[in-house]
């Protein structure tokens, strides 16, 4: 199963991104493959935060544009949103942190990796090379 990271979502949404065409193409292929795929909730939050931020994009996406994009993705019947479980997420996150030795802002990436691991994700689509620190999940940049 494939999970999609924030940067792929942003590139797929922002037409001013140099990666827009390729990201849109790859996400469309994934959505139409008939295979189950996932987006971590944390990545959706981050997508909304980044695309609507006026210091990141000028002009930023409007809140309605960003919400409409999320709702379009949610129309895909093979997409599932994943998040931490109530009971067993801490041991997975703890083990991910210990194995990767990350600290500071990279804890957020560890959180995404741990959620993916807990849900049986095999591959995380991301352009962020920092995910290579998490050996429990394979990272693939679908844009290259």
C-alpha cells in the first residue's frame, strides 16, 4: 500500500509548482489504479497549512480552494485517511524515534512514518529525503 506525503499533495495542487504536471499525473495514476492508498491525517493538516500560507505562496490558495482539493481527493473510493490509534501508537513511535535518532522538527516526519508503519504502508511517496532515516518504511519519489 502507498501513502502520499504532504509535498506530493502540495505539488499536485499548486499549478505554479514546477512539479505540478508530474505530481498530478502520478497521483491520478495512483487514484485510478484500483489499489487502496492512504494519506496520513497529519499530511492533510500540513497541506492545508502550507497551501494557504501567505508567506509561502503569493498568492496563497484560498481556504475554499484548499478544502475543495481535499474533498476532490476524498471522492476517490480507494483512498483512506490514516492516523494514530488510541492504544498502540506510542510503542511504534518510540521505536521509530530510537531507530532513527531524530530530534526537533524531524519528530513530525517520525510521526508520519510511525503512522504509516502501524497501518501496513509499504511505500511512502515523498520528495523529502529525510524520510530515508526511517528504515521501517520505503520512501519513493514518484517525480523522478
